[in-house]
C-alpha cells in the first residue's frame, strides 16, 4: 500500500514536455552608435499614467482622462483581459475535484417500493418518488497536462494585460498628438488671418496708388494674388483643424457632431516662463550668437519696392 501511494506521489511530479525557454537571437554585443544610449527595458504590464501633465494643459488632461472611459479599443482590450482571467481560473479549477448533484421528484401510480403518501383507491396507489444523486470526480494530474494548461493560460493573461496597457498608451499618445497639432493649427489660422488682414490693407493701398497713377496694374494683381493665396491657406488650415477635432472625438468615444474644442488664442499658450510649465521652445545652443541673424539682408517684396517708382497706366 505504501509503495502504491509513493508511486502516485512520484507520478504527480512528472510533467510531459520541456519547460518553455525564450528563444535567443544573434545580436552583436554593442553598436557603434550606442554611445550615450541605454538598452530599452519594456514594462508593458505596468501603467503609464500622468506623462501628459508635463504640458500643463487642463484641456489635454481632461481629454486623456476620457480615453480610459470611452475609448472602444481600450474596452475591447479590457474584455480580452477579463476573458483571459476567466480562462486562467477555469484551467486552475482542474486541480480540484468536480462535484455534481441532481435531484428529482415525481408523483404517480406506484409500481414498486418507495415512499408513498396517499390512500388506496379504485385505480391503485398514488405515490411521491424522490431521487437524489451526488457525484464526485477527481482527475489526477499524472503527466502535467493541467499544469501546462495553467501555464499557457497565465501567459495569455499576462499578454492580455500588456495589450491593455499598450492600447491605453497608444490612445493617450494619439489624443495628445492630435490635440497639440490642433493647437498648432489654431496658431496657424491666427497667423494667416492676421496676414490676410495686412494683405487686404496693402491691397486697398495699392488700389489707391493705382487710381492716382503711382502704382501699375501688375502691383494690384500681385496684391490680390497674395491676399487670395493667404485666404486659401487659412481655409485649408481650418479643414485640417476640423479633421483633428473629429479624430479626437472618435478617440474619446463621442460623436464628432456633438464634440468641439474652442479655439484658443496664441497669447494664452505662449507663457513659457511660468513656474511649473514646460515651454515648447527649443533651447538656444551654447555659444550661439544672434549677430549673424541681425546682419542678414532684408528682402523687400516686389509690391513694396515698386511703390517708389512712377509707372504709366497701361
């Protein structure tokens, strides 16, 4: 008897197949361009929250917070993680016995023995029959099948957790990128609008000069072309802004028709010297001098250079 128990316990420690070993890749010990760099150490299963706060924009923080709640890709990844956890629990349940039970009750004319309740009548004896069954089974994991299934389920669960965090990071980064590009378009639209206003005034001035014979017809045409080109660029910038706004709406799970971001003037976003705020301006390299920039020649436009000459009207 003792020998049989010992053999059973020894068989429990057996596992079919080799353990998983991560495949190796032939990589050089170092690259010539790696000076000053470090080897990446991914942590896909760890949360990466709060990195967008470095921009100091409350609107951006609010949009990123809505990504975790309403983004459809993140919801799919969360559902996959819950499914992987359930499959892992199902695989682990095979280590334990399985108990099943069944109970039934019938009432009718008694044809044999059993517990009866009733009285004799002309048609026979009416009886109640109760039946209760209880089964218990336990499959010993002699060859490690259950353990291998559990290992596979746990690995799938870890992969699902990494996919969830990666989906969150991807959606958050996309929202931040689209939002910053949208603010860039706000600045571009503001610049183009100011430029168009200046060109419109320049066009009116050129028309007045043409009316008194100071400027030629070509100057008027050039001023009109500059104004129309700038207005067309402003329209294109507004279209790009609308596309970015729609993309942000999709990422945060809202219909684009019900979502809008109010344009922010450039003056409210150019405060880069405040404490706690990170400026987006590039740091000036050491030793850089602005003297060459001051010595650069100023190129005058054709319209302004032609105002000093008198041209006859064609």
